[in-house]
C-alpha cells in the first residue's frame, strides 16, 4: 500500500513539474534563480565563499515557489 501511495505522489509531483514548465520557461526559471542568488550574495557582501550555497538556496526557494503556484492552478481548475 505504501508503495502505491509513493508512486501516486511521484506522479502528482511530475504533473506539477510539467505544469510549471507551461507557466515559466526554463530560461525564465534560471533567470529567477540567478536574481535570487545575486540578492543572497549581496546580503553576504559578495564574498567569494558561499556562492554555491547562494545558488542552491535560491534554486530551492524558486522551485518551491513555482511548485506552490502550480498547486494553486490545479486547485482552481
């Protein structure tokens, strides 16, 4: 039973990812991540240490935001 739920959840996540791709282009997503990472670096004073972490955190933040937006679209359709 747990395996079935896990597969259903994976399918739902993939469906949301596909919806996100229709809402924002891959280039737009990268631009959003880049801008968010820039502001994180700015908050750190642009020191060279932590640039990878800035990117990973920005990527996570943007992907979470896009996932929430896709979920809203599904809820209202």
